[in-house]
C-alpha cells in the first residue's frame, strides 16, 4: 500500500501561485512514478502532470504547460506541483497519484493507477 497526502491548496487570485505537495508513505517512493490530476465541479477528472521515478521524464497537460512545474524529492518522499499564473479555470480538487515503476500510464491508462490521495482544493478567483 502507498498512502498519499496532499497539501498546499487554497484560495488565490488569478495570476497568483501555489505549490502543492504530496507526501508518500508505505513503500519505496523512488519505485513509483508520480503525478497530479484534477477534477472541477461537474467535470471529469483530467490529467495535469506526471514525473518519472528519477525525474528524467515529465509530462504536462497542454492547458498547464509553461505555467506548472512538477518535481520530486525522493529523499523526502514528496512530489510537488508548482503552479504559477493561475487562472480561474484551474479551480478544481487536485489529486496526487502513484504508479509503480512506469510513468506512461498517467497519460494513457489513468484508470489503471491504484494509489490516490484524498485531494486538495485549489480555488482561483477572477
């Protein structure tokens, strides 16, 4: 089992920044690719970003490319999502997820990812 706990969400004005954190426990963190999804009210969950086990590969949704940066610290068992130039359409619950070994599932078959956090609310005011 992998336990994931997100933090760092909140209310921010448009153009502002937030940094989300996701602390992992339970298994060897460096064996897992990590990623972020989000779900806005009335919408389906969507992929935001993912990072491979050694940070060598990162993926971003087109809607956040150039504004969000994903990173990880394997010594701290934590993955981060730095969100800059936030827009009202970024408002959503953001979920951290972990997938054993490979990162490609985040963009191809997210339904196969079995480890999820409880989510943290991000609200961007206009």
